[in-house]
C-alpha cells in the first residue's frame, strides 16, 4: 500500500469514526433554545432528580403534574404541586418567583419537546442539586393560558419583564 493510499484510508476511518460518535445521541443533534416564546405553554413533569449531600433520589411521574408558563409572565402548577408565581428570563437564567416571595434562579434548556430545569444550592455544609425534566404537552395554544389572564403584575416586583411575541 502506498503512502497516499494509507493516508487516505486513515483519513476515511477517522471521518467514519467521528461521524459515528457524533450521531450516537440523537438529542445532541436537536437545537437548544432558551427563548421565552419556546417556554410558553404546558409542560408535563416526567422526572425529578435530586442530590442532597451525595444522596441521590429520582422520582418519575406519569401526567400527574403540569407546569404552565403563560405569556403574561406567570406560571402555574396543576394539582397544587408547588407554589404558583411569576417567571422571567435574565441572561439565559430562568427566574421563578412564587406568590409567597421565594425566588429560584434556574439553568434551563429546551431541546425539541423536552424542557430541563436545574438548580443548585450550597449553604454552609449543605449541597443540594435538582433537575426536573418535562415534555411539552401537545395542543398548546394561546387559549390554554386563559385561566391566568386576570393575574395582575405586581408593581413592586423586581423582575425584568421578558417580552413574549405572539407569533
């Protein structure tokens, strides 16, 4: 085998290997979004994974809980799972402030029909990490958010309003 054929064979092998490895995880091919208009709608909670001081707990769900992000900047949980409140996005961080004043700053990403929200807290010797995984509920429309249309913005709120276009 000549030197050129050997180099061509090595190059082809490397290209095939790289292509095979890059396509192993289909989710990696999906674009990631952090846009407000992609967050608006209903999301079904699938899994909640928590790690507290090295102890891992995973809970799975099957349609019991829906988290709705409304265009007016409010969010609502079904079945009173957790507190409702207001949401915004600031510099790629999802900020969720409950009606009772508790604020969480969360890393998040939307990939196709999957929403992942992550939070972590370190306080004294306590380390806590959460990841909630949701799937988009089919049939999301602007009318889905009608139940929260009468919630008013609090003028004392410290949020930066996140404009959401209605395409």
